[in-house]
């Protein structure tokens, strides 16, 4: 018997990295899973890779007009939602002095505004006792150079989840976050930085991690499974760091 038998999970950004690894694990644990992403080809590939009960929806997380459709399609495919993993996110770095309004808005739209309104749309369609899981980052507990906008988006989401844990308490809905440290995923190829700079930054991160390495997407997925399952039935409002100890030392 799987840990998520007959549960319905909506995972944004499920065609790559942490979202994809989580979708695979959830299906293995008996869940019916809906994934979203921006690239149809990547979604099709992910559906094949995940196997089992999975549906893909092409939807840009930053496009608020799509949130209703995403929720409706999920509910019409599998019924009411038990797990909402707001995972889709982008990361772009640069010194504070170089930040433009467009740069700021594009990250806030995807990492904060999109999930904010998706959650709002989804709440009436969540089962009582459901769980909302955000994918934040340990950056919001540190002060890494060049991450001002990205860090602010993750801090905003972390704060939102505290409020929702209170506002949704009558329905027994838990709201938590997983905060990854450096995790080996395709996100590092999308930063818009030269490969050499990415490698240098990555080596710097790894050096600071007490375990001395990047984490794997699978290691994140296992933590998300814990938060999503009954094993975490008394875990609410928290942000769980999965970072090899980076945020603690
Ligand atoms: P990936 O780039 O591998 O995955 C990101 C996923 O989000 C993709 O499926 C991508 O879809 C989707 N996505 C991005 N923007 C949008 C959008 N506007 N609309 C819909 N989908 C979108 O990166 P990760 O797996 O590493 O990242 C997942 C989350 O983990 C992010 O929120 C990130 O901030 C967070 N995180 C990652 C860390 C790491 O070290 N990897 C560390 C801390 C936090 P598509 O490919 O179609 O664009």
C-alpha cells in the first residue's frame, strides 16, 4: 500500500527537476498526479517518464488567467485535490544595482503572484485535511550575493504559507514549505549566466554545505512525500530545510 493511495496531487512545474522527481515518487506511492509546465514537449516526455496516473497541463505559472483552467482540469480529471505542490519557479541572479523593474516583475510573477492566485483558486476544490506545499529555498534564511529578487520571492512565499496555515485551520488544511539547498537540476542551465560562472557558483555552494555536495532531486522528492503524507499529519506552518545543513551552520 502506497503512502498516497488515491490522493490527488497537483504539481506545478512537474516536467523537470524537483517537480518531475516528486511526480514520479507520488505516482509510485499511489497518487493521481497533474503536472504543469510551459513546454508541451517536455510535458509529453515527463508523462511518458512518470507513467501511471498522470495528466499534463500546459500553463505558464505567471499567467493568472490560466489558474482557473488548471484547477478545473485537475478536478475534472481526478476529483478534489489533496496535495498542491507549488513548485514551479525561476531563478535569475544579478547585483541589486542592476535590477530592473522587468527583471523584478518576471520573477515575482512566476514565484509569488502565480502560486498566490493558483492557491486561491484551488482552495474551494481542496479536500478538508489537504496539504499545500510551497517550494521555497534556504536563500531566504541567508544573504547570498546577487540573489536579492529571487530571495525576496522565496521569503514572500514562506510568509504566505504561515498565514494560510492559520486561515485554513478550520478545514484541517496544512500549509508547509520545503526549502531546498543547492540541488542538481536543470535550473542551473537556465540562469542566463555563462557556464563557467555557474560552475564557480555551484562549487562555492557545495563547499559551504556541511555534507560537501549538491543534493539530488530524488532527495527533495522524498522530503516532499513526507510533508504530503499522513506521516506529517501534525506538521504544519513549517519550512523544512533539505540542504545538507547549509542553512544551519
Ligand atoms: P527546474 O528548472 O528543473 O524546474 C522548474 C520547473 O518549473 C520546470 O518544470 C519549469 O517548467 C517550471 N516553470 C518555471 N517557470 C514556469 C512558469 N512560468 N510556468 C510554468 N512552469 C514553470 O528547476 P528545479 O527543479 O531546481 O526548481 C523547482 C523549484 O525548486 C523552483 O521553485 C526553485 O526555485 C526551487 N529551488 C531549487 C533549488 C535548486 O538548487 N535546484 C534550490 C532552491 C529552490 P518549464 O521547464 O516548462 O519552464
